């Protein structure tokens, strides 16, 4: 839904002005952008629970007009395209009532020197609030602050900042807590109880006993990230940290050895990538993960659909002689004969003279993952064999990134977490992980006023080990 003026353009860095004329203007803009959504039929789309939710947030607030009444909301996050909230107050709790809505994420940015971004979530129900965050370029700490909310977009004086906004894990919940938001006759109520029980039981499981049956397994993680490049370097650096955190956590959870190779910063370059791949020597039961984040391109006469990785280390290097084709890297890794190989690239797949695009963006994606089912994680990484290659864009397309990293890699980790969620009732599948990654990245870019849709490519040849 296009807004005529960038929302962030009306924000200033001085937060004390949030409740003044700035808010009045922003209210009008938000109202315009949400008009079609709020005027549509208010059917309770939020009544069906996303069983693959990965993160929960609790927010609290009081309305100035009713300061004795406490509101508590449970925000259920799967990814930026799937988010919903259940909301109660003191009166609803007495009546065992709850209101709910599905939310849609929007990002607005200010073009120019100030580089201000605004992320806001709009509900599909009129009686639920809009949630808003603002951040400055290079400072995502603002995302940790409690969001602003509004029930009446036309009345900026009614806009308030929530009292608290905290992540809450299934391990922190109990039956009494979820009974605030779910009726005992709802299927979601039993699903939540089962998820809580799964988390509590696996916390007492000795993972060494589970892993010992598979023998000594190493996860070989190779990350190539162009963190020093002037335009997209900050996004690549966020990708690098997220990749290391996520796969490092997976290796620890499954008691796998971790063999980590990083090609980034001053170490970035084609020779070091070739040396790292040549030095890779996995055992037959090992797992190899290769991830690239940076610039990519394709030659005009190139036949293979997968991109070339731009491995120039400075502005004076020639891309024509400082690149590797992703498919060649994939083939070289597959020839090492590890049990499971995963090769990912978040880069452009367009002609060499087109740059990757960076936009203002953000996400509620959590740094931690405490709601995973250990058996599902075990199934994907210890009971799967085969080869996976996936990239962010099809030939002729660019790959988009923002303040929270590349859209493709963010979508990958969202999809992975959803597949291993303790609430997910389905068997985990690498096919589903990669398919959802590509479709989620496509939605992120297709729904933005600043991006063009990117359509990833993949080849998944993985089977389960009995």
C-alpha cells in the first residue's frame, strides 16, 4: 500500500517531539496507508494460530483515559509476513474474553542524510492497535525499546508508548499464563500446552546420549562475506554475525564439533576462498555449510542460472578475474562426500554493471531461539543426507538487503526456525525450509515500495536416514 510521503521523513531524531505535530502528520499518513485494510470486512482472520510460530513477545500498556485498566498483549511472530496478537485487559480477563488480529508489516524510510526508518504493524481488526518502531541508520538498539501504539490514527494525542515489550519463551509460560489468551476449548490452547511440555522435557534431556548414537560429527561452516564493501558492507556484516550465531548454536545444541572458516574483512578475496574450499576435508558423516553474502553478477552470455560471486577486495580489482561461480563451488563441495551439503548465496544475479540495492528495513526476528524442538533440529541436521544449493535471485534480478541484513538469508533463518518450532505439528523438511525461504524473500521484496521482487533459485536433493 503506497503512501505518498515517506513515513520516516517526518520523524526527527529528538524523540521528545514524538507527540507533537510530527505524530499528527504521521497519523494521517498511516491512516491513508491502512484505509483499505481497516475498511474491509472485519472477519476474525486471527482466529487460526500459526503452529510454526518461532518467537513470542509480551507487551503491556495503559490508556490515559483509563489508567487503572492494564492491557497485556501476546504478539506471535513467525516471520515479517505472518504476525498476530492476542490482547486482553482486566475486564476481559474476568469474562474469559480475548480479542485478536493478524498483522501486516510495513517499512518506511527517509531519503537523505538523516537515514531514519520506521517499521509499523497494521492489524486487520479495528479494535486492535497499530504498533510502530523507529530507528536510525547503524543503530538498531532503538528496536529494543517499547513500541508506540495507536487505536485511533486520527487522534495523535491518543498515541502512547507501551510500558514494556519483552520476548517471552515457551519455557517461561505455564497453563495459567496461556489461559489469559486462549480458551480451553481452542485447539491452539492444547497446542501451546504441548509446546511448553516439549520445551520443558527436552531441557532435561542429555543431548550427549542423543548425539552419541551418530558418532563424532563435525559441522564445517564456511562463510564468505564482503563486510568491507562501501555500500552493502553493513548488511553483510549483520549476515555474518547471524550466520555464525545460528549455525554455531545448532552445532552446540546437537553436540557437533564446529569447524569454522571465515573469509571476510581484510581476508576477503578469491584466493582465500579457493584455499578454504581446497582445504575442506569432511568425514563421510559430516555436514558442510557454505554461505556467501556480498555482491554477485552474471555475464551476458552466461548459460548457468546460478550467479557469479564478486570476490574483488577493493575498487581497483577487476570483477572479470576475481570471481567464482556458485555452481562450481557447489560441485567442489559435493565432491568432498560429506553426508549433508548446504550451499547458499545472498547476492545479485544480474549483469555486472548493476549494483545490489540497499534499503531501510528491519524485523522482529529474535537474536535467540529458545522455542525449538530438539528432535526436529536433529532430524534436519543428523538424519538427513544429500545436497542443497539455493540463491537469492533469478537471472536478471537483484538481491535486496537492509539494516537487518539480506532478505534472503533472513528469510532462510525464519523458515528454518519455523520448521523446528516446538509448536510445529509437521515433520521438518529441507524442501519446505528452502521453498519457504524463497517465497518469503519474494514477499518481502514484492510488498515494498522500494524493491523489485526477487525470485530465488534452488535444487534440493535430500533424503531422510532411517
